[in-house]
């Protein structure tokens, strides 16, 4: 069963629908030349068997790592909930995690990576469990910041399902802090995002975080 999104959800629909990026061979070759020039200027010897194809591999890896811009129409499919009312309708959580994710920081184009936990309290619709992983990776496979990544996941799930509540917990290592700048050894950044019942129910938030292991 597919739901109809109203006009206010156009941004979510744009993220979910299939929108393949179209790059010509001429563009890709031009990008490879740019990368070769930069890498060479920074000291990489590009005239060895191991490095002659490095610019081409780099461009391909960057393209693959940002596949989230292509969208994922499978996320628009939902199912009727199997709940039948009752006192726990606003308390029973569906939680998926840890979901491994890898993203590129939009500030330095260096990776940040970690784990996501996504929870929701179903109302009239549920979504396939694997789709929660798809949802995380849709937004993670773009140039991103962790703060916005969690908000995008929460907002998209809320608009797709219109559930009683949504919770998202992210914890990630940022290589821009480890490879440059302050050069922290193992920094871990944690962010939380609450919608609906989670926003005003401390017990729900506590249960969610406990399941995620965030209270350790």
C-alpha cells in the first residue's frame, strides 16, 4: 500500500523518488583531470602502476558514496498497522539498530561514520524494518552534518507514517577531528531527535535510550 503525500511533503517525496544523477563521460574525464592535478600538486606520484588510475577510482568512489542523492522510491511503501487500540498504543515502540552508516562531512568532505538507532510508535501505518536502514542510508550517503542527518531521518519517517512519535539517536566518529584540526584520538559525537510522544514523555525517551545503550 502506498500513501499519498500532500504538498507540504514535497521535500520528502523528492528525497524518496528515483532521481538518477546523469553524468556524461566527458564530465567524468574532466573531473578525473582535476583530481589528478590536485593529487599531483599535493605530492602523489601518479606515474606508478598503483596510482595511474587513482583519480578515476577516487571519482567513482565519491560518486558511489553520495548515492543518497539518487533517492529511494521503496521508502514510500507502507502497510496497515496490526495494532487494535488499547492503552499501549502510544507506548509500544518499534526500534531498529544499530544501523551502521558512513557519510561525508559537507565542511571538509572527510568521512564521519557511526551507528543510528531509529524508533517510532505506530499509528495507522507501519514500514518494513529494512526500510529504516534504507532511510538512514538515504540521507547518510550525501554530503551532510550529523545534526541535520538525524533531523532529516526523523522528519521523513514522521511524514511518511504519521506515527504517534519518532526517535532517532546517532553516535559517530568524525575524521575531520581526528585527521586534522584538534586531532582527537577517538571522539564520539552523540545526537538525539524527538518527535510526537517522545517529545513530552521522559519515560519513553529513557526506554529508547536504554535500549540503544546510550545510558551506559
